[in-house]
């Protein structure tokens, strides 16, 4: 354990304003905590949502950043399974109670007392970040640390449904939205062995989606094209945070098909009961994944050579990076790289 020193960071002091240099005293390192030097940190739309108070519960100042790749620099006396100098990642969760039904049942990401890395906790837009040892995930050999950060949030968010809903290689999977989440979903689904249909409203992304592994690309705004695949898909994974033609998407599902949401919609969605009942279909959603699922995802990504398509900015250009994401220009995940002077 090292002596406690102030942590320098970038923080939002109010909604929709540029981040500014900020420092805070983290206090004594907890017995089960680990302190990590931030080497790289992905920028997720959830960071923007909190910084801009899109969800209505932001409390400032906010130090965002929950796709951290870094190096262990301090360990609490009861931190388990880690060592100094080890490369680890921290995603959406930084802590969980370890005693509730969800934690004991292997789903600590559903812990009602869980601590999100950037909600009431200081995240990875900083020189260092802390987390409970359970949520400091070792990065396997074969993954490029500079590009792996988005796997800790975006990656596990689209990967965990394959585990939780027993998606098989013979299944036909649709991915709605070829963006930060969707491009990873296409790559995972193809490596999983599925037949992959990419839905996009942007014709410019057609060739990229095919290169990422999609077997076909369908325009989500072309009524004829949507009708052409009616009743064919076993799961449609919705990765966007905009309202869609839910009736048309439900129509693409085969019997027992599932419309699954991982994007946070701005409004309630309308779903007709008859297509659900008549085809025994489902609508569901999920957040991040358990620690076991994260480890499985990281191993799968390393084995199959799956990595996010990233654009990199030095941490000092964080506001430029955030504006780049706000403008919808990211292709497809933005990563901040720590600068030598900050380490």
C-alpha cells in the first residue's frame, strides 16, 4: 500500500459545460480496495449522459470514465487475486456488497447497493481510480491494452445476452445500430457462430458492417426491406438510445424470438401484445455483466482477436474527445490515453 495522495482528474462542475482540472483526496485505501494508475480510458455515451444530466440525477462534480485499463499501484490488506504492477480493467461497477442475494447468487452487477464507477464515485478521467478488488478485472494476454477499455462496458453489455439467454451458433441474430455498442455486437455474434443481420439507418455504414462480420445489412427505415425478413430472427439486440419502429422490429422475430434492449431509450416504448402472445416472443433488457461474464468475454475476445475500433485522444484533450462523441463522429469508440506527465 502506498501513502495517500490527492488524485488529479478532469471533472464536470455543471451540466453540459467543459470539464476542468480537478483534484480530490481519496482518503485511506480500503481493506478490499485496489488503486489503479489509469493508462487508458474509453469514453462511453453514459459518461456524456451523466455529464450533461440527461438522466436527471447527476450530482456535481462528476469525474467520469468507466472503461479503464490501468496498472495496479496499491492493494488493500484484504484485496484478493491481484498483484502490484498487474494490468487490469474497471468497467461500470466499482463495488458491490458481496452479501445480498444477487451477489451471493453470482450476479453482483445487479446488487442494489452496488457502486457504479461514475455515480457517487470518482471514475477514470483521472490519473488514478479505485475499485473493490472483485471489479478490477485482469486483462488477458492477447488483448491490446490501448484498445481494450471499451470492452469493459460496451463489450460486456452486448456480450452478456449471448450467455444469459443461451444464444447458440445456429441462431440468427440482428443488431440494431452500428455504433459504439453495435459494432462490437456484430463482431461477437459472428465469432459466436450466428447468422448476423445488421440494421442501420445509415447507408454509409453498410460496407463497414459487412467487414465487421455481418452476413447482411438491412435498412431499418426501409419498410419493404423490413418486411422481407419477417419472422426470421431469434434475437434482435437494440444498441441505440433512440425511438424506433417497434412494430417493424417485432415483426422480424421468429417464434420464441427476443427483442433485447441495451440502449437507454429516452421515452417509453410501445409494444403490441398480440405479436408477443401469438409468437411467444419476449422483450427484455440488461445492464453490464457479472465479473464471471466479464472474464469470459475478455477471454473470448482475446481468443478470436476481437477488439473495438477506436479513436485516440490524449487525456488533456478530453473536451475535444467528448465533443467528438456528442457530434456523432466517433468511429466507433473514443479512448483517452494518459500522458507521461500525468503518471
